[in-house]
């Protein structure tokens, strides 16, 4: 690689489920001139699948991918261009083109994540972008975790992680993520709320350059319990956690009702909203930034971003998948890597 390319961040991108839209949106995103010039890239996945999809959808004429195998030495030194494929030959093209959740694809997608995380932990790459995986497929492959966030937490051996979603100026972090509705209240305790606020504050400073973020914290119940009429979680759990964070110097406020707080955040009153459960945060983010939202994992020792959409098997292979969210996930990973480097220089 030329010396100017070596100075750029190296972003790893896992291919996701081979039968989903992950390979397509990765290839489309990498044709963007803005993306091409922002960093160097290594796609971790199947070169055969990527080449087949690139040819079928006429993306190959706009994109040159260099294939690499050797990662026993410095990965950056083995790259020959600014876009490479680390070929993990673990799934057939015919299997991938079935465009449905199957065991082989689920197993392959997990192997891409494991390799990508290893590279990030070894500082061979500066950030990791993950394409969508199928929860059904990975379950068929014998893995028992709810999604990327839970797998990354286990693999990185950390106690607490936080899912952060961003899009069009709105930022949302989550106290709980993939829980059944009747289990949500059990998952919300003072320690979980406090650690989410703390990890969120640290993440915004480290990766977004916001020195003292102003954080809004949602209540759990309608109207934040309305004086205990609709529940006591606000009084018993959320308020003590907020007060504990405030004592540490974190600028956080609440509990605030979720039916008004997002409007306040979009009007600039807060840098981020901490929500208590999955749909409380994903609905406003996806309403506001459906094709440009980004999912980020905070609390692990590496930078990880992803699109906010899923595998979309129903449109896979048709060439109509929108790469907007993948483009934003890559741009965010590049920005986070630069911000972290600047902070620790």
C-alpha cells in the first residue's frame, strides 16, 4: 500500500448473514467516493459470495476488491489496496443465494464476527462495522445469544455494555435491549440504570468529542408513574440512579416522560436520551432516521457500529436494498476512530 493509505484508519466490515442484504449494502456503500476516500477497508467474509453478488448486480464494474489470506503478521502490511477481502471460505455461493435463515449461514456469520472482534482487540483494525445477522439462523447453528451486542459483551469479557443508536441528530442509549415485555421491569434496577448513564457519558466524550454531554433519562411508566399511580420504578430505581450519576458530575436529568423527551432532544435541549427498554428507543430512532440510523456498542474495548436494519431476506438478491444505513455506519466508525485517536494523542 502507498504511504498515504497507511496513514488512514483501517475499518473492518463483517459480511453478516451471507443470504441477507449485508453483502449487497456493503458493496454498494464501498462504491461511494466519500466512503472510498475516508479510510482503508477489509471486508471479513466470503470472497466468492461477494464476487457473485457484485457480478449479478453489476457492482463489480465499479469496485475492485483485493483478496487476502495471511493475517498471521501485520494485517495492514498485507493490504494491496484500500478495499480488501479477508476471505473466510466457510459457506457456498448456492447456500448464500437461498436468501433465508439456515444453519450454515448462521454459523458463517458468527465466525465473521469472531474474526473481526479478534482483529479489533489485537488493534489490527481501528474499528469494526457489522452487517446484519439472522437471530433465527444463528440459533439453528447452535448459538444462544440474542444479537451482536450480547455476543460482543461475552467475547470481550466485559460486565456492562450499552446499545447506542444514532440518526439525523438524535441519539438514544438503552438500559435494557432484547427482553420480553413482561420481563422489562425485572431488568431495570439501579445498577443497570446508573451504569448505562455512566457508559453513555464516557462514550460520548471518547468517541463523539462531547466533553460534558447533557443526558435525558426516560421514565419507565406512563407519565413517569404519575406519583406512583402507574408504578414505582421511577421512585425506587431511576431517580436514585440519576442522583448517583449527578454526584459523580454527570449532567443528567429526569426521569422524563418518553412522549415528550425526544422532541426536546431534537430541539437541542439534550445530547442524548437514555431509554429503559427496546421499543421505547428504537421506534423514535427508526421513525426519524429509518434509512440512516446507526447502532453502536459502548462499553467494549473496541469501536463497533452497524446499520439499524436487519437481514431483509425478502428483498435480498433483488438489488434494491438501500445502503444508507451501512454508509452511515461506516462514516460513524471512521469518525469515532479519528476522535479517539485525537483524544489520546
